[in-house]
C-alpha cells in the first residue's frame, strides 16, 4: 500500500504542475494576472453585468482589490464599468466585445490543446483513460472535502 500511496502522490504532483503550467500559459496568452483572468472567466460564465460586491465575493478578495482589477481590465478595454440604474451607489462590470473575443480565443486554444492530447493517446483507450482519471479526481475531491470539514 505504501508504494501505491507514493505513486499516487507523485501523480498528484504531476497533475498539479500540469494545471499550473496550463494556467501560466493562459495568463501569458492574455497578458493578464491570475485574478484578472479569473474575473474575465467569471463574467464570461454568467454573461450579464455584475456588481463589484458580487465580483468581490466570487473572487474572495476585497472590494478595493476588485476595483483595481476592474480598473486594469477597463484600461485594456476587456471590461466596461458603469453605474447601476437600480442603485446609484453600485457599479456594474461586464465584458466588452474585445473581452468576449479574448476569452473565446483562449477557450478555443485550450480545446485545441485537449484535442492534440487526445490524439496522442491510443484511440481504443481514450474513454477508459478518461473514466479512470475522473474516478481519481472525484475520489481526490471527496478526500479533500472530508479533510476541510
């Protein structure tokens, strides 16, 4: 059992390094920091204007930090910010057309990367590999959730 634990710990580290490398490449492509990428991705997922407080809560950062992130994205013309019509104290942020294209291009790049990876696998093993990795990832999530509780 000890040998299996060590092999899986090594595999876990390899997966972490892959995900970190993927994230670094994504940020380099966008020429943005991690929080800026996270904010753009969130706005892309919800597809509607969002107030700064929601963004602050979603990204788990202070309101002033979100404001600085949005300022940077506004300067790069990836996000627009404007006052809410419902609450004049509230400001909303949403993706600009340039922001949408930027995120969509990044998504396409990573889908192409996934296709390249899948093409490197034995064709008759693609689904089996997916199911086994998913089983491992699900077990990993369960173990981490249990540890956090």
